[in-house]
């Protein structure tokens, strides 16, 4: 067998759609000694992790836990537990992750009611209400709070009333908002919500925080058929994460160490302070991009603090700029997805990656590369505009 060298990549500045950079404390958590997945020490950590997640989700839901898998595992868990064959499910599609939910609905045998609007836009309560009025017996409405493919930020405060009035449950994708933008599960009446560890929580990818309220749990327990996925069956998972501690699977011990530490850091900073930091850095980035003459792609007034989609100027090479950013500046940004592929860049400012230093660095680098690719913009304008935001704060 040929020998291979150990791989040790250089530390990147991760300003794409995820993962975000990770604090050394979180990386160090991986090096803690392994214990069994039913060891008393790990069981205590499980309980603390659940409590920390409730705080971040702003919920009292007992069934709040990290699913062993990435953010899409959270999506699969929520949809798979709720949907039985023939159930009407309304899915808001305004980007790639609405499309992914729609695909999963059909895979689980649900009757998809697609609610389509242009990518980058958000839904109004009236649009949801009108769609529900056309349904026969809707079971679920699924919306993306933070559409990672576009940077659109979906308002949710008025949605639950509309959804519940129709007798349905509200499911929310908060993969790119949890811990970076305001999210209030209980106050907003959200029935199920899922996220991922690798975005605003600044933990490596591998776990999917999920929270389920009593109304949704009762629907799951009243199923006529078994949940199709054994691995994501919440009626079994709750017995492992609850007081019964019934074996279900071998939890990823080190990933849970890392998430526990990342959540401790969120708690130390405080959610409100964390939100202000993300808002301020987003405002500085937007000011800088605008000063460079670049147009933002998501709907005005509904742009995420954690991810900004910016239109690529005509004549500027998408992949070439991203490659040079990585090779020459050690910065990663994201490409567009679906119909926006080759038309936008996605710049993430999530968790540990959301810093003034990173904002100024990416603006300088973009300006340099845009000049190299023949795009004319005022020298230093982007950085100056961002610094003005910081100076005014």
C-alpha cells in the first residue's frame, strides 16, 4: 500500500455560505478524551447542550436536541417525522433550500403545494394565506427563515397565526440565522425549527439543532404509520436524549463537545450583543460593496446580516475572481446556485467570521481583483465606506 502524507491545510478566511471560522476553544474541545455515549459525564453534557440550545432558539421546548448529521439532516428529521403519505404540505420556494424541502416532501409521499416567488424575494402573510385557502387539508407550511442561496431574510412574526388558523403546523429552516439574526421560536409560534452547527454557531459541520413544540410532537405521536427513517425518528431519539436514556445510536462524542463549547461562547457574548455585531458588520460590508458600484441581489429591506449576495459585474469572471481570492488572499467566498450560478457571489459573515477585519480585508481584495479584471471603481472607496460605518457606530 503506498504511503501518503498527512494533510494539513492552511487556515482559510472563511467568508462563504458556510462553514464559518471556528474559535480555537471549539477546536480544542475535539481533543478532549472520548467517553462512552452513555457515560455519566456525556449524559450531563447532553443535558447542558439541550439547555443552551433552548436559550439560542428562545424556546422552552423540552424536545430540543442536536441531530447527528449536518443541517440537511435537520431538514430531513422535521419533514420526515411530520409527513405521511398524501399529506398536503405547503413549501415556500424562493431559493435553493426551499427547492430542497419541496424535493423531500415528495420523497416522503406528501402532496406538495409549491408556493413559488422569484429568488431573493420573501413571502407575505397574505401570500401564505391565499395559498392555504386553495388547499384541501394542509398539514404543514415550511418556510426558509434565512435563504442561504440568496441572502433573503424571511419575516416570520405574523406567519404562525395565518398557518395555525388553517389548522397547519409551521416549520422553519434557520440554518443560516440561528445565533446570528433574531429568532424567537416560542414568541413567533414556530412549531418545528432546525439549523446547522457550521454557520452562525461557528462549530464544524456535523450536527443539526432541532426544536419541536408540543403541538408538533402530538402530531408525530399520532402518526398512523412509522416514520420512514429509522435514524431520524424523533419518537426514538427523544428517549435517548430524554430521561430514559434508551440507546439509539452512538452519538458523535467529539462533535457534541465542540457544539457545547460553541454554545458556551454564544452565551458568554450574549445573543443581543451577537446580533448587533452581525448587523454592524453587514452594514459595513453593504456600504463598501455599494461604494464599489456593486448591486445587491436580495430584496431590499429583507437582506440577511449573515450572508450577502452581490451581483457580479458584466465582463468579470466569476470563478476566476473566487479562485484568485483563495489563492492570493486566502479568502473563500461562495458561488451562486441554480439560476444565480455565475451571476452572484455569496459573502458570509457568520459567527467567528463576522469581524470588522474580515469586512475590510474582503473589500480590499475584491477592489484589487475587480481592477485586474477591467472593472472600474474608485480606489479605496469600499474600505472608506465601511470604515465610515464603523466610525459612526
